[in-house]
C-alpha cells in the first residue's frame, strides 16, 4: 500500500517501471550512437502513460557527460546556455517504427535545471513519474535520483498557495501544472496538466502528505511567490521563442517537427511559406504571431 511507503521508495519504484520494447529499441540505438559518453536515458511523458508507444512520439532525455563531442561548437554553446538540444530518432521495432524526440543535455546542466534554475522547464517535467531506462553506473544513478526527488518538492515550494482545503485533493497539483504549462508556448489543450495528474492520481495523492513539509519550508512571502510566477510566465514565453529559433540550428528537421506537432494537437493545417523555411529568423515572426493570436500557440 502507498501509505506504507515513503517518498524515495515510491519514486524509486517509478524509476524502475519497465519500459516497452519500442523504448528499448531506441535506447539500444542511442547507446550505440553516444557510446561511453552516455550517462543515462530517461523515459517520461504521454507515451509512458499511454498503452501503445508506436502511436505517438516517445519522449526521452539523453544525458551525456558533455555535449561537445556530439555537437558543433555553436550547438554545444547554445545547448549549455539554453538546454536541452532536441533531436529526432526512429528505429524499427517489432515490425513497426518506434519514434522519439529526445532531449540531449549534460548531467551538470540537467541537475542545475532542476535544482537551481528560476524557470520550471526542468523541474516541472520531472515532477511527473519518470523511468530511468538505462544508466551507466551507481554514481550517476544516485545523482539522477537526487534530482528527481528534488523536482516535485521544488514545484510545491514555488506554488503561491499550499492550501489543500478543496473538494479535489489534487487541486494544488492541477494548479502547479497549469502554471508551468502557461510558462511555455504550448500547442496542447489547457487541460493537459489535469490529465497528467489524473493519469497518476495515486502517485500525487501520496505526495500530498509526503511533501507538506517541503511545501512550507523556506518559502518566500506569498506576494513575492505570486510575482515570481507572473515573471516566469512572461520569461517562459520569451524563452520558448528562443528555443524555437535555437532548434533551427540544433534540431535537424526541427521546423517540420514543430509543424507536425501543431497540426497533431490542433487538427489545423499549418501552411509554411518557403521564405519562412529559408530565412526563419527574418520571416517566422509574423507567422508565430498569427498562430499565437489564433490560439494555435498558447
């Protein structure tokens, strides 16, 4: 029973959750590609929650010692300043095609992103259950578990309110993910965070009691926490635009992936003029503004 376990044990159980064959086929390809520099591969997101990983795009985090052996100097610098660098991979598996979008990041920037960064990009993602599909050694595993433990605690500590007086015992988690989704440009519907919480209901119910102390320890005044979230939302939209343009240089096929994702989540066809593809830094701005005004980007 969940009540008989403490938080680290529950999280460790989630990190050991078996991954489907499609994920292991992708991990084998990644191990061959990154060789001895590969530290770990993490599996999270919608395909971890859904039954058929072949129907969607699997989300993986590929953690390496350093980016430079695998990127140009410019790409590695951009990946350090604004991690992660995102790439696409597909491999055959069980007579089908396994597809993934993987985020490439160094171990130190991954830990920094969860434990110290102002923006919730990292600690919001890893406040959800995550599988460590492959890890190089015990030392790296320990470092990753430490960061994964810190993520949900950080999310709770940064919320403006810790009140749990609600008919919905998961209200504060819903509030947390709504805020973090608003702090990025997203194409998913506004209830995506609610569905994430509902998919792991028992997990977050258990964390309610385990993280009460973390949610109140060392907290800033309410007004400051509220203002910090307002700033995160403004900052996050700007960072999302920067990540988008960074992807033009660091993500092979990134523009087509973005259009695919927009069309998949909205059901709307997105026409990309040829001049936008050729000179995105000059001509993509009006297109992005139009998509934002039409509600395709949120």
